[in-house]
C-alpha cells in the first residue's frame, strides 16, 4: 500500500484513505523526531555523554529507516516497535544524567506513542514509560518534584489516550458511514471494486473460485407508487435482513442500486451459488412484507473466470439478471462461463473421424 494515496483512491475507498492518512502521520512524526533529536547527538557527545549520544544515534537511525521504508517500500519498519523502546531508554537515561533537561523530552515522546502504535500497545508502552520515569524521578529529584513529575506525565498520557481513542472512534464511524448504505446497512459501491478484485486475486494465485449473486426486486416501483416510499424503504430493510440470515460470515452483501443487491460468495462454485440464489428468492417470496405486500425477486449467478476483470465479471452477472427479467422474473439465470486462459492454452481434444480416437485441437 502506498504511503500517499492517489486522489482517486481517496475519493473511492475510504478505508484506504484512512490508512493513507495514518501513514502520512507516522511519516511526518518520524521526520520531525529525527530533525529534533539529531542535533542532540553532537551536544551530548561534546558533554562527554557517549552512551546517551550512542542511544540517540540509534533513535535517529530507526527514524531514518522508518522514513525510508515508508517512502520507498511502503512498509512500516518493525511496525514502529523500536520507537517506544528507544524513547523510554533515551528519556530515562537522559533524565538520570541531565536532570530536568532530559525530563522535558519524556512528554512529547509519551504523547507520540499514541499516534504511532495501536491504542492497546500505546497504553501498555506508556504505563511502562511512566513507571520508569517515576523510578528515575524518585532517585534523581526531591520528593515534591517526584510527585509533580509522575502526575503531570501520567495526566499527559491520559489526555493523549482519550484523544487517540476518540479519533479512532471517529475514523471508524466515518469509514462505516462512507462504506455502508444508511438504509439497509449493506456495503455500498465504494467497496465493490476492491472486494471483487480481492476475490479475483484469490482465483489467480490460489485457484480459489468465488461467485456473486445479483438480486433485483420485481416491480419495486409499484410498491412505492401504491404504498409510498416509506413502505418501500421498510421492504428494502426487511429484504436485506432476510438475505443476511442465509449468508455465511465470510459472505458480503452489497446494495448497488435502488432495489438491486449483490452477494459476494468467497470459495463458492457457481452450482452452489445457484442453490443459494434459489433459496434466497424463496425466502423473499415465502411470506409478505409488512402486512400484505408480496414481493418476488429475480437473480443471476456468475462464477469468476481466470483472467477476467471485476467489471467483466459483474457485467456477465448483470446480463444474466437482465435475461431473468426478460424471461418473466422470479427466477435465477446463470451467467455463461467465459473460456479461461487455461482452456485457451490447453483446449480439449477433438474427435478424429478417421480413427474414432481423439487428436489435439
């Protein structure tokens, strides 16, 4: 995953956008940490603090590696695990030998952990950090200063933790709102291309087939015209619930149009997907929606073929759904399978009319 996502990616994939912003945050924090700490290497060296100077060199080297890996390999070097270790050791040792001059660096280091690590890991690291700094403060400063330092550092970590938790909740909620349909709770089209592409990659790399089912409610406009849009919304919500009850945990349900839904079925062949599609149509038509609104649906099934793109795969299913509608609705139509690259490269043998045997095509 790239550190800086393209504008199109940010616009169409909220999940990738959030991850992209997090990576930029990590990237810039390490840049500024490097800029702030690098001059201290020479300062401590000139003061004869060789060990501290060496620790600061390791801190700068880790920051430089994180920056380089994010910039050129799009990976997080050691997932940021070295930062808290080096920050705790450097701040504690600097406080021990330099007094208050070293203590000042403990506060930004403790707060930075909540932006660089997952929340639980950041909390654990800061508990260790505050405990170490409390011991050092107890040994180095008067008792009154010890209590001030411990409580002020602890409160700084607490406030940073609350802020990081709220930001995380906000990011999760914004991502949910951007990726789900507000009426039915199904995934929306923003995730469609990525999820279909992931199934195609599983097919290409591991020979794991996947299928999708398109479902479209029949004569839905009649429901809105006769009973009103509020009733139509209730039908759509109930429709999503009925479909979701028959799906596995790994299956994914989308609402991709007004009354059109799509089910992505990982590791499912077309025959099994066809069976599920018939069960879903039966579930939809078995009992009325609301009090007396009876609804039927049409469906299509398509198994992914090696070498095709997600748009071709979806288009095959869409054409089959159109055929189900034209045949009279309330039925399932299977999309014809395209010839895969394997079939093209290794075609089936043909019968030899002269010998009755087979010859290569």
